[in-house]
């Protein structure tokens, strides 16, 4: 006797069919190609910056290496594509890149109308101002009438306009496509002040001929959660990118880092055992090797390692953890558990 299908049963069947139709399309294409296509900045120390040999370093570059380690077991299986702020979204939407990891702010319009899914926050930032000390300006509230260098195609332009309007001040913007161009313009005296995310200001300052002559003003005028993004339409790929970042944060919290992965596999802590693939079947859930999380940590590092070597105490930038400390240490970095 054939029983009528309940609404719940039909719903499950439809969802299963939809999932089967779309599951892993991006991942399958990447595996066939043999490498990840990663969109990064056109040159920002601490986030994605090439040395004289063309080797990239930085938080954003390391996120892509982590994804490559997850998918291929080899963090070198990634091709970096430098992009300007104007180019970055078209490159992602067109399929030129698989993931955008380019100091990009997570906003409502980018998460919806522009067809992007953000996979988390690699760096909690905020917009600020860089100025030459000789001008004697101590606060952004003293910038009425200033000429401001700003990068085109960014949320920075909108925040700048909002800030000056809200404080009943006037300004003259000078826009550039590349961050290096705006920094050189400040150095040449073509503008009074440079505005961008504070992390970018610190990165640009160390590239100036006389960085000690410039200071970042104390005001932070916006929220800028920066993180990697993928295209709408492939939840399986989003899960891999998202959990690569989460794994790095969870590893720091659990005391697992690149140098002690093998030793920590002997841990009796069930959270550590799941993270390192000793217990459970977390590889199958993602269509990856069962020890993919351990591979990410071993080859690229936990979040603390990535932060400190690129922008923190072990880098020229010397940026404090601040909001990017773990939640248990007064910061905002918090990742769901591996379970």
C-alpha cells in the first residue's frame, strides 16, 4: 500500500535534491584545476604583500593558504591575483577568483545585492586618519576644510562623507584607485590627510620615506569587520572557507599551534581530538580528508600565529591584538566549536 508523503517528507526530499544538484560545484572545479584562485590586495603590508621575489605574505594571503591546505593538504596550492578595490567584486562575481581575501568590509549590501557570502571576520578594524605631525592636528574634529586622500570604490568614501556631514565640517576628497597612490599623494603634500582602515594606515605609514613624521589620529569613525568572501550559490564551498577560519581561532583557544600539532594528537581533551581528526568524521562532513583541520594548523598556523607574524608583535607593524584578541581575553574573536 502506497502511503501519501507528508509535507515534512516532501520538504526533505526537495532539499536533498537541491543539495545534490548544487553540492560542491566550486570545490569540484577547484580540485580538477589543482589550485585555489585567491583575490588579494594590490599591495598592503601585513595583509597581502609581495616581496622582491614575488612571494606573498599577510593575514589575507595566509587565509587562502589555509584553504589550500584544507582542500589539497598543501598550502602552496594557491594562485594569488592582486586586485584594486574597484576590481575585486567583479573578479569574484565573474569567477576569475574562487575567494576574495582582500581586507574587505562585511556590509549588508555586499552580503545581499552584490551576491557575496562573507565567511567570517579575520580582522576587526575601524576607519581612521593619517596626518603629518607638522600640521599640528591632534584630533579629526580639527579637520574642517581639509583635503582628504581616499581610495575609490570603498566604504571609506561613504564613511568619510558621513563623518564630516555629522560633524558639520567641509572637506575636499581626492580619490585614487590604489592605496599606494593615495599614500604617495599624502607624502607629496597633495592632501592634508589620508583616511582608510586603521590597519591600512599603519601599513602605509611604514612604506613612507619618513614614517616617524606621520601619526594616526585617535578617532575611529566606523566599524570595519574584514573577512573573506565567496559567491552566492555554493554553500559547500562557503562552509570550507568559513571553517578554515574558525579552525584557526579554535586552535588558538585550545592551545594547538603549528609546532605542537603532532604532540597534541595525544591529548585526552575531546575538543582537541575532534579538531585534529582523532575522533569523529569531520572530513566527510566537508568532502575533505579527515585530518584537514590538523593540516591547516600545521602548515599555516592558528589565529595567533597568523596575526603576530603578519601585523602583531613579530611584524614591523607591531599592532596590538585589541579587538582581535580571543573572546576569553577581552576581544571579539570567537569561533563555533568543532562538534
